[in-house]
C-alpha cells in the first residue's frame, strides 16, 4: 500500500487544523449494517475515513492532531473470529502497514479519547456522521470531569466534514488513476451489455452482464444499484430490475424489438465510482422517433460538456443543456409554442421539467454522489431561477477547477399522454458521462463505450 498518499492527506488536514487554531480531529469508519437474520450487507468503509487512511476494515477510528500525529484504533487480532470473518490487521501491524504513528485496540477508545482531547482548543469531527456528536459529547463530559485537576476541555466543536469534503472535491493523481480505470471498466461493461442485448432477454439478464464485467474486471461491484430499464420503464428514473428478477413486484421486463433500453450503471473500483448511462435500441436500430430524441439529448450533453471547463460555474452546463432541450421540445411540438411561447419562456416557467426533471450532474469520486459544496459560499446570494418555474435568492453555483470530477447527464422522458403525439410515447433517454475538469476543458473518463447513435448501432451489429 502506498502509505505516502494517505500521509500527505493527513498532513494536509493537520495543516488546516493549525491554520484554524489547532485541535484534534476524530473520525470513524462506517458500521457494519445488518441485512436480515444474522446476515450483513456487504461491508463498505466510510469514504472520508478511507481517504485519510486507506484502511477498509470495520471497527476503526482515526485521531489526528494539529502536529500531524495520527492514532488509529482498530480491532485486535482474534484467531477465533478470523476463522469466520477473515484476517484482521490488528494494532501491532497497523503503523508499519498503514503508516500511522500509533495504533491501539478499539476497546481503548473511551479511555483514550478524553485523554487526547484534554487541553485541546477544538475537537473536529464530521457533524453529519451518525451518532458521533453524542459520542463526542460523552468524551467532552469526561474531560470536564477533570477540571478541578486543571485539565481544560476543548471550547470549540468544528465540522471536519467541510474540510474533508473540500479536499475530496479536488482529486489528486492517485485518485485520478483509479477514476480513469473505473471509467474504462464501467464503459467496457456497458459495451458488453449492448453486445449481449437482443429481443426476448429480460432486463435482469443484461444487468447480469454488467455485474459479471465489473467483478471480472476487479471492481468491488456496482457503485450503486444498476438501472436497466426498457420501454416505458426508461421513464421511471430509478427503475430496478433486481427484485423483479426474483419474480417480485415491478417486473424485470422482457426486452422488445422496437423499444429502447436505458442502462445507468457504474462500477466501484479501488473504492472509486464510475456513473455511466447509455440508451440503445433493443434490436440494434433506433426508430426515426427514437433517433430524433436521442440526437436532441446528445446535443444537450455536448452543450453541457462545452461548459465543463475551468472558470465556468457548476450550473452553466445544466442551463446549456436545458436551453438545447427546450428549443428541441418546441421544434418537435412536444411543447406547444402557442401555450408556452419561446425558449426563454419555457426556461423561465420550467415547462421543460415535464420531460427533463433532474439535474445535469453531480460530483463523482469515492461516492457516486460525491462530497463537496455546490455553491460559491464566498459570493453573495443573487436572484436566479429556482428550477421549478419561479425565482429565488441563492448563492451562485461554484466555479469549476481542474481536478474536479462530475457527471454530465441530461435526459428526456416522454410518458404516454393525450396531448403528446403517440410517436414519442414511452421513450426515455439519458446519456451520462464522467468528466474530469482539466486546465483547458474536460476529459471524459467514460467514452470507452460509444455514444453516437451510428456507432452504437455498429457495435450492436458486431462491428
Ligand atoms: N446513477 C445515479 C446518478 O446518475 O446520479
Ligand atoms: Mn449520475
Ligand atoms: Mn447514473
């Protein structure tokens, strides 16, 4: 393990603590989560904890002081439990393997924390971490109980989450190498599913192609529950074929010739997510109506990608996509000019939301919806569209910088309705790629699977 990467990140946190007056940072990894009976969900470490330690076992804590000294608390070696659950690193090996300065058994947490918080100006912890505030309050009480011995308790509680989230937003080279691999593997899995697709299969059978490709390629698995949605299911934003594959509610639909299939799936590789959507014809050929809407979504995505560059605001890509989609919806008659007016009116009234009701992207990294503030907190609130057809006063979205990674994912979802021409009914399309902001624009990490309709058709024909 490359311990230098994690040490550098801890040093960065320590420097930020010093700059803010000092203190001690405390964070825990994620708990194990029961699924049913005595069966747990597959274990997934906490992303912030992993970011600073590279350690993926449950039952671990990290303390970091403003001088950069780190203390890990982790599960002790236990030959009996290791027979059942696998090897544990243990505190004896943790310093040499993880590069932390000191390690202690987890059982000493409530004894050591009050000691380490004594006479510190501040305790830093992620405020959003479940149950952590109550634990910290307990340790602070224990420190205060020693006041008559001259021990001072931290006067301040500070949110470590804000600091860590800002760090995680700008990816370092170690992260980018993993994210490029996650993008490549995710894209290869999509290509595999397209090539396997044929009428008569079920949605869950295509899902199986993705899962196979992810695991075969070394991923932990999918980064989120894959969406494989054909026909009208593509208009259900979070359609899941998973439960349906077992014959439960929802239905893993049969893929039918003449329909589209939308797959939104990405892998988690080296703890980093990809998040990719492609929409392709089940029988390998887009109908004229499908191709028309597909090309409109693709044009919207291209407009958003052009705004994915340093200095542009996070929301610029969204509004560029909305403008292209709104113009297209008017041109195609999906929105009636007589009712809705021109493009600016459609945008002001958010009339496009009937067909495009989600955002155009989110930060991507250790989490599929990754950490990081979306607003420019150093700029004053301003009047702007609220995205629902009204106005609001809110800070502008922040400006993009090289090293940020975000998705670009416009879509159109046309449900059957009396005021919609039947040629558009039940067509749901989303195109989603993962973009790294570079000094000159952006690099798309997920283009190992085609996006142009002719190229998708060629791939599906076996070309
Ligand atoms: N797959 C989740 C998303 O696109 O945000
Ligand atoms: Mn996404
Ligand atoms: Mn997605």
